[in-house]
C-alpha cells in the first residue's frame, strides 16, 4: 500500500495529466506490483492530516523493530481533492495490476495548457519533505511541470550521521506520447544516465492519432473535467467519466438499471451482440521498446540495459450514428474505451509480457502477467544469469476482496457468475429494493497478495480497510533456502496502519 506522500504524488501526476507509465523505469511495473511488493515489518502507524486542498501533513511512528518516527509535509500548486481514509477509493492506494487505457492517458496529457483559466502562466509543481526524528535525516522532493511534454524532478537526502549517504539527484523527462526520454544525474557516484522508451504498433498509432485530433478539436476548455476529477467513494476515476454519482438510493438504483440495460444487455460498453459468434475479434495491443545507458564518473564504470514489453488493449466500441431532430447530421460515439476498471473489461483478458536484458551483467528476465478475472491477477517471472547460470522462478497472485451486501448476487445463486446474464427492458419496471448488484459491482474493501519464489521465499500480504483505518498485514518466510534448516522459517511479520482525515 502506498504511504500518504507517495499517494499524493501519484494523484498530483494524474491531476496534471502526466503519464508515469510511459517511462522506461516503469517498463516492468506490472510484474513488480505482483511479485516485488514489500510486506510490512514490525509495527507502524501513519497519521496524516488534510488541512487544505494544497497542503498536507503526515506523521509516522514505528514501534518495531526500532523505535523511530518522522514528520512530513506536502504542498502542491494544483488543488488535490483527496478524501479521508474512510471513503477514499481503495484501489487507488494499492500498487496493482493496471489495465492501461492508452487512449485516456493520451487524452489527459494532451489537455495540459500553458496558461490557466485566469490567463496567467500555469505553474504546476509539487514540494514535499520528510524528517526522521531519530537521526535528523532529511528527505526532500520537488517536481515542476515546464510544458505539456516536459518536467523535471529534484530530490535529495541529507543524513548528518553519514555524509556518504547524503546526495542529490535530478531528472529531466520529455514525454511525447509516442516516445519518452529521460536524463538523470546523481551526485552520489557522479552517475549520469539516459533512458528512452518508444511505443509502436498499428493499434497504438491509430489510437494516438485519433486521440490527438479529438483533443485539438475539443479544445482545452472541454477537457478540464478529466484533470480535476475529485477522489471520492462515488467516483471511478479510472473510468474518466468525470461525473459524480448521486448518493441517494433512488439515483443509485437508476444508475444500476441503466448500467444493466446498456452494458450487460449490449455487451462491452454498448456493443451489440453479433449473430456470428464463431469469428472472434482481433486482439488489440502494442509494443514498447526501451533502453538505458549509464556511466559513473567516480567508479569509471558504465552499463546498459534493454527491455521489450507487449500489452493488450481493450476492444474497440463500434461507432453508432444517432439521428437528431434539430439537424439532419448524425453524430457518432468515440470507438475508444476509457475505463481501466477490471469489472468493465470482462470480455477480454488484459495481458502484459516483458523481457529485459543487461548484457554487461548477463542478467535476463522474462515475465508474464494476466488479469484472468476482474478480481484475480496472476504473474510469473523467470530470471537467469548468462555468466553464473544462477536462476530464479517467482510466481505471484493478486486477489481483490469485495464487500458482501444483502442485496448482492450472493443472496441470489442464479446471478452468481463472472459474466452478467442477458437482461431485457423488463428490468426497468422492477422496484428499487429488487435491484440485484452483481459481485463485480460491489465496492472493493481489500486485497490479498501472495508471492512464492525459489530465492525470495514465501510472502503474504493482506491490505484492507477497517472502519476508518487502512491496514496492511504481512508475512515473509523461508521456503527453498539452501540453509533452510539453520535459518528460521519466519523471517518477518508486520502490521501497518494508516489514517488520514
């Protein structure tokens, strides 16, 4: 689970329309989320306060294994509407398998304008800092958006106890959508690096050109809704609809009926079922190729790494012309889906395949991840060294837990299946109390992650919400270690609690 500072940083990038996923450093983000999660160790308590939409504070206290604490603050130029821990969307707090809606990311990035609504030049920046109370260690980060495609990030650590641990780093990022380039420098070892990522494929090119044309035709005024979506329990930011659901039960029932009549009866986002079911739709996807070159002036050493990634995309929504009474012209709906919620992509399996190679170190890594169910993600990774012949095989699973309500599909066995049944117009005549929500429409209240590796061993983590508290419970143990007879089976057990209001 993200801590409060990291969560606010990601919300800031989303609010300003910056796409982190298009960077080479995030090439293997999917496999890392399912296989490299950090289970909590010891006992930790994080308390955060939201005094305003631009200023936040946080306090951390660790009781085990060492008694320590820290104080932090965060300030942003763009207001961030963040709910408290009792109503914030749980899915946004967890590093998870992400369904990349390529078209929505391009649309958001294209909406950034240099001048704000008041005519003044826009200055999007974030400043945060944290001080450890035990040893006065200070951490700081400053992110500044220069233009639509450029930003730089400055970070630093000051440790009075160890001068060698104190350093500063700078990153300059240029994201054009089609490709992204990064230049970084660290004062620790005089390390300078250049990274780049290039996306290609017919589906990517078609989506990229269509979304850019749509963004320019729409103009900056119509696109601000996507960038200023509030984060509340009744908003699915991942859909990008930008419309808040009304909290009254009657309106919720009406929205449920509407969803059942359109999505469930017609199929994927309004797609009419075809009579010829024997001709499956072509799988949409795109490729991403990247590389990194770095050199250390202190050590007089350099290195290089390359990577390749393939991702599937949601199927297109066929455009349907609709006649209007005011004019004879027809309007068509956009064929590009904007939802990244797994429950809205039940007729295709999101897949991410990555391959990385470090020729100097001889390290090769291959991973395969798939969202086989809206609530279940699987991933496997194989690491191999060409020089030492050392290898490691790791498998992981991610299972989302949804709230069980009396009106859910669990109370009606004939409605319990992953894909909704065909529902006709007669459902509209039902009363509000007769509305049955499918299992995939229930709110998410937790997630269970598990990892099993030859070298890393066994790791289990349960993250969830209890009343107004967010908790993370973790376990790490040795399973296949060579000296498992001498090493203890239980390596660490931890509990982390977060609360912000």
